């Protein structure tokens, strides 16, 4: 690591590693990444459904996904070290469905998306039936389909490719749990780990996902980010479903193809507690909520069979469910990138590049993320996003 500038990044998931990559590649500033779980068994980056969309209602989220998409489309050129890099990116689109009560929202979102150059088509029930013959549209008044630039990829492959490239550029990785930020006045001076290791820093980036809040608290910032469990179910269906995008039902139930089967999920039932154990899958959520909706929306799913399930944490921002990126208010050399509430994986390349610019130069260069500043929390000025799934 350069003796002139010591940057410590806490969190070796996709957000932290993307930041480290761009610091090293674009600014000749290799950093130290501290990651508590190098196996990534509980990491949100490894347990994400890893999808990407442009169908947001706020311009900044659309721009972030567009910029990240360009990186993902050229992933081999961006990240190759020795062997070719393939993250299995496919772009079948997202399909948001709305009943009569949701039409105005869908149309309002579409206006913002069109202004940002996102290729989204609004489809009538007749047009939906013509394109997706397997879809039941009896209660549907309108659909919004991404014609390109939306789909899914192998998130774990992306994480590992980012790590390999970062290492090749001189980034160091330490396997330990950051437990304490040593600071004096308005500056962070070092990160102390549970094993006693201490890493001094000139700049600190907290990219620890769902576990960022305790660290931010140590530099006197109350970060509204919590670990919220989300269950994902894998199922097979006997009927073949052609040209299937990622479908979001008006109920909040979603599904998409995965290999020879499908994956699906839904918002949790009842409360949404912090730090719920990942090994306690809510199978009742599937039986009582998801399966009835799937069978109604796609009659061919009536005889589906669940074959697997897993859970991962959303780094859930309870303030406004959008990412929090930028300098920590009141601390001269600490930065945040967390709280993306389910869309961090798809936006990590663009956020990592922007945060690296802010760290290295003091300003954003390619994409201004001022709208995501932590200061908005202190100002009680939420960034509203209607398309949260």
C-alpha cells in the first residue's frame, strides 16, 4: 500500500471491492480491504438474486444501473486477469404488472424512465397476452416491460472477478472483523479488529452492508441501515414458459427463470425484524402467499414443486430505502456506501467508481451521487423511490 495515502475499506463484499478496484485502477491508489468472512457464506453479495433493472422512479437510481450495466456488458475487458471472465449476464427484461389502482404510478415512473433514456414499453392487457401467452391478465390494467438493459447475472462470479482484478492491481485483503474505529476529533485514524490487529488509515470507507451501522455509530453518525432477511425459493414447473422476464406481480410476489427452473420471493409477512436468522426459512410465506399468487398469475405454475430455498440479508435503509453514499457528516475522512435495500449488487460498479473518485480527488467525476449523500438523513430529506421490491 502506498505510504503516502492509506485507505482502509471495511467490507469485502461487492461494494467494497468495487471501490478498491477503481481506486487502484483509475487512481493508482491500492487500498486495504478488511472482510470478516472471507468464505462469504452469510454475505449479501453471495446470497443476492443478482438482477439488474432500469425501472426505478428516481433518476439517480436509473443512471446508476445504466452505468453499472455498461460495466457488466464488458466484464471480460474490465476484469480479465488470466482466464476469461463470464458472469452469465442475460437481458430478458423486468415486467412490472399493475391493476387499475397502480396505473398512474406505472405511467409516472415511465415518464422518468423515458427522460433518462431507459427503453421501457407500456403494454395493454391485450399486448401482454400476445407477448406472454402463459400470463393471466384478468385483473391487470397495464404492464411495463424493459426491452433491453434489464435481466440477471451471477453475482458471486462478479464478486470473485472483482477480487481477482483488485488483487492483481495491488489491493490487500485482510480476513478479520472490524470492531472499533479509532478516531480523534473529526478524523478516523485506524481500524481495530477483533483479533487485535490495528490498521492505520488516512481515509476510511465503510462498505460493510447490513453491518455498517455499528461502525458508523463510532464516528458519531446514526446510520439507519439494518439487516433484514429475505427468503428466495427455487421451484420447478412441468410446463415450459417461453421468453420469461423477471415478473413483479401487483402483490409484490416476483419470479424469474433460473437454470432449468425458477426462483421467486415476496415481501415478508407481518413484521420485518432486524437480524432474523438466515437458517429459518419462512416456508409459510411460500405456501400461504407466493404459491397462490403464482398459480393465479401463471396457470402452468399450479403444479410447481419447490426444490430449494435460501435467505440473505437486505442492507435495509429504513429512512428511504435508497443507497447512502458519501462523506460521513462531521468526520473529515470517513465515507459510506451502504443501505441499498436490495439494489446494491446491480449498482455496485457505478457506486464503486464514484466513491473511488470522491476518495481520490475530493469530487465526483463520472456520476454525481450527491442525491445519495448521508447528509440527507440529518436534513430529514428522504429520496423517494416508488419502485422498491
